[in-house]
C-alpha cells in the first residue's frame, strides 16, 4: 500500500487523569525543545531530561542539511546556540555539523531526526510524544519524503510510532504535501493568530498549538470555545510562568509546552491534590496583568507573524487553491 493510501484516525496525546474536584483533565507536559531551561535546547540531553522529569512529550524544530539529514534545531543559522557559523541548509551534517557542540553546557552535539526517533523507540519511551515544528525554510516535498523514509523503517510504525508524532505547520503550503506523503502523522497548526488558524487550517488540522498570549483576550476565548465545540485539541506554548500554567489548565489545554518541565510537573501534582486552592491563584483580572495579553499587542504579533511567514514561504492560500 502506498503512503498516500494510508488512512488512520487522528491520535490524541495521553491526558493525565486526577482525583480532585476539577472537572476535566490536567494537561500533558511537553518539553519545549526538551527541558531547555536546564539543558541545551534541542539536544538529546534536553529531550532525555524532559522525559526523566516525567514529561509525556517533547517538542523540537527541524531543518534539512545539504546532505539530506534532518536535524533538530530551531534557528536556520548555527551561530546563536553552537560553536559553528552559517546556515544549516548549505552545510553537510556528516563531517561538518556533527563535529559542532552547543555553547551552553553541558556541551552537546546537534541531534538528527533519526536519533530522536530512535530515542522515542526505546522500550522505556514508547508512550512519549514528539511534536515536530516544521520551520518554513524547509522544502516540504523533500522534508516529508525524508521523514517518511525514517519513520517507515520501523516495523509496525503505523501503530507503535506514528500515533505519537504530531506535525506542527505554520504555513498552509505544507498541508497538502504532508497529507500526501505522511498521511499517518497528525497535523497541527502552530501560530499566534486565531484568525489565520480559522481561515487556513481549520479543516485540515485536528489540533492547534497556539501562543499563550493570543488565547487570553476575547478572540482567544472564542477560539478556545470553537476548538472545544469541534473536538479539536489545544496545545499552548511557551508556558513558563506559574500563573500562565494555571490559566492554560483552566482553558482545558490538552498539552502545555514549557521549557520548565520539572516546575510544571510539580505544579500539576499540586493541582491534582488541591485544584480549588491552586486555581484560585488566578482570577478574571489575569488578562490585565501583561501588555502582551492586550488586543493591540496580539494584533501586532499576528501581523508580524504573517509578514515573516509570507516573506519566507510565500502568500497564504487556502488548501486546494
């Protein structure tokens, strides 16, 4: 059977059940770039630390090197986080990028997608999710073909691996190639604008991974309600403050992406034991506690997001047009 012929129901991340009076379920903990507050971001050490903390998932970004190796890396350039320089796409991984280490200690090499999938397939990690953030400088045909080659190399990948993979898309041009080349991976839109999410990704995606700030105000609240009514999962990033963790839990987020996995998991234990006390730490006044939660700030962020994405990947178009 060809990849395009495969049709599987979307998988949902594991939700954490609790024993308190809170009506619902506590969000899963996904390590944003791993446990990146404590370890160098997007490294195997950071991913492993998040898993040791008890995170149900890890999140990482991907780029393709000149010799067609998918690497787990946020920036298109090496300079900020490693002792290398220049653009990832123009350099070979083998013999070049694999010799580099992170600036932050403990110094780590740049991991590949291949190595990260192997980490997920260890017997002790068979329930861990991987949220893949597809950066828009990637060629979708090339990226998804390489991903399929790696994922499909595992026996029973459709049942033991694919349901734990979440593909995060910023730009609608990635929807059709992903649906065609890796249809067994669940599609999620990553963004900062509920308006863009509704217009360009609503029908294609079963989940939405949204910036925390854009979900605070009136439009964010409406979007949260729309997701709930349509049975679409909501993931929230990047949530590092205690008050924001509590608010995202009140919203019914299915997963919270955080750099501070140990802190969130400790808070989640407190929520589980005494939700009423913890939830009282934030009130309706929360939305006025930061300028970043205002309509103006979110409008500017959404406009900036669309401009940057358009410059990098072209105009937004509805899928199929």
